[in-house]
């Protein structure tokens, strides 16, 4: 049993069947990359894991997603607690228009932490974990919007880490960044996998190959192939996967 | 060669078009500013000699030298203050509900359409409504409270529309970011949407309040008093307001009262300017704190 078990997952947006009967297991302490052409449902799948799809009017989800054996779509599940445990980093860096400190402190404060010293400790720890502390420690009170794109994205990672999650979802976290910032985020992903279950979405195959342990290939809402990154890239069993990897379509 | 000439001609036409538009815009702004300057000059030249401390602190009188607008000034400030207290929370509450909570269905669109229509209803209609509803049916009398409630009805649609614009300009990425951290809808609304949209909401309210200060039609229906020789001390006291006082002085036969009316206009302008500056100062400070 993996950290996250998905069974017969189907997702509709009104009449649009976006995810079609996907079943798979995601391992803990690893990076799993979802790749596939635009519109294949990768992002929708990712947003099913923290139930962010619930916010979209007309979305419908059937099947099971179990984290540590608990079905997250069960009606007893507290969705706010679920989203605390499953952090998310978005495609475009979206720090709040607040100070760097307040961005990281936002999550802990949401969940009721108001001891000043505790918050300070968490902010520093999270920023260190996101490899941003050294760059911002002297200007924590400055606006987060003055940071560069790559720094903003690492700040968003720190913000997600601050609520002590065990799963981290990243939705094409580097698509808005330059190569150097991308490399920093990728090495950060690798480091985070020591402690967290990291799930990323990418349409960049090189990124999947470089940064992930497992790769899942989705096409038109269906799971085409999944396995260790090495096996998927070196010995794809499905013709579609091979075509995608060799660049024949996508 | 031919192409070059053609190109040159095109450029010439574009340059002429440019200067025509420039001239038109310039004329537009000059006409607007000039009429304002003439108006101001007229008021100041008539009113300045009458403007004095005594003018500000006296009650109306049939002797122009002793007349003042204390009652009207106090009435105006109290009505607008109370209007602000009532309309601001109601307006942003309604806007937050419509934008963040209401399901997107026909009823919501119907409400939204109606609010837009209400913003265009002539103010005297609100005055008559206030007279029937607050003064008579609810038996508040011709009081400050009835006046403030009527003014609230008048400016509420504008506040709601402006606040909704402000709420809509908050990027969805902020909301999603907060939800993804485990925020409840109320936490997202309060900590993200409200704090982001607040300056815009404040601006909308300020603008509609300054419009309300100059409104006389609904106040004539509600207050209908000119000769008030006391400063209202509570929300249920009777009152009069500046525009009514000015209008009354204008209609008196003696020339001196026309000077008093001009002085009243200057005071009214000063009050509007003062309130706007205070509100803008508050808004700027709020914006700075957020960044």
C-alpha cells in the first residue's frame, strides 16, 4: 500500500469527463511526476488530492483517494484539515500581497497558532527548508511581491511547509521560471522527498526525467503508463508513451 | 517609390488625426475647468465678504448680518456621519455576499440587475420613499435618523457596485492559495478578499458620500425645515441641511441673502473637500500598511 491510493477515480466538470477511471498508488518519500500533453487532466488529478476541485461549480468526483488508508472524499473528513496535510504550490507563484514573514505565518495563524515566538520559529524553519532563508532573513518585513519569480515560488513552498503537511502537490511549479530558478526548485523537490510525499505535474519531460522517482503518463484523462521514472523513460511498454517521450506528439 | 509616397501620406494623415484628437481633448478639459473656475469665482466674490466666524456659529435670522448656518452645518455633518455608519457595513456586506457566497443563478443575476437599476433612480424618489417609509410608517418623524436612512438607500447601490468591482479585482490565485492552506471560506473572505478589496470599497463609499453631501432633493422631502434655531443633539431630533439653507437664502428677495447663500456654498465645498481628504488619507494609510 502506498501513501496515496487512488481507486477508480472519475472526475467530471458538468458534462466534461476529465479523469477516466484512474487507479494507482503513490509512494511516500518520493517524487512522482505526472506528465502528458495539455488538457490531459494532470492538474485536475492533482487538485483532486487536496479536494480543491470542490471549489469548482459543477465538478463531480467518484471513486476513492485514500491517504494513509483514509478516504479523503468520505463525508467525515474535515476538508480544512485535509488541505493542511496536503500542501499545494501553484503554476504561477501566488504569494499574498503581504510581507515575507506574514506569507509564511499565514497558514499557522489560520490554524490557530498565535504564540509569537512559535510563529517566528516556524517561519524560520520553513524558509530554511525551502532554501530561501539566507536570501530573505534581513528583509522579512518587506513585501513578498518584491521578490524575484523564483524566490516567490520558493516562498510559496515555504508557506505550504509551514502548516506541517505530509504531502506536497506542485502544479507545474517551474513553468513561469527561468532555467536557474528552475534548477533550484528541482533540487529542492529532491530534498523535500526525504521527508514528504511530493507529487508534481509537468509538461516538461526533461523535468520529469531529472527530478522524479516515479512517472505517470496521462493522456485524454486516462492513465496510460506508470512506473519508476527509469523504466517509463527507458522501456515504455505503451506505444503512446513511447511516442510522447520521443516527441512524436504532445 | 510609389510605396514610399503612399507611406508618407498615410503618416501625414495619422499625424493630423493625432493633433485633432489632442485638440478636442484639450478643449474638453478647458471647458470643464473653465466653468468650474467661473462658478467658484462667482461664489467666492459674492460669498467671501459674508464668511466669518459669526456666520459659522449663528442660527438663521431674518437679519442678514446676524444669520448663520450652524444648524444646517451640524445637521449635514450628523446626517452624513450616520449615513456612513449605516451604509458602509451594509454595502460591503451585500457586495461580499453577492460576490463570494451567493450561488450564481437567476435570482442572483436578478438582484444584481436591480441594484444597477436602483443606482439610476432619481434621488427625489428616494426622498418620497423615505418620507413614506421612515418618517410616516416607521414613525421616526422628520428626524436625523430618518434622513440618514433615506440617504443610505440612495447611496447603497453605488457602494455595492463599487465594492463588488473591488472584490472582483482580487486575483483568484490569492483565494486558491489560502484555500490550499486549509482556510475556511470565511477566513478567505476576511483575511484575503476583504483586506485586499478594502481600499477600493472605501473609495466607492467616499465618492458616494460626497455625492450625498450635495444632495438636496431627498432632504427637502425629509427635513423640509429651514428655520432651525438649535443644534440637533440626538438621532431623533429635527434638523436642516446646508443645501436647503442655501436654497432658502437664494429665494429671499434681499440681495444680502444671496451673499449668504454664496458663503454657504463655500462652506459646503469646504466640507466636501475636507471629508474627501480625510477619507483619502485613511485609504492611503491602509494601502501602505498592506504592502
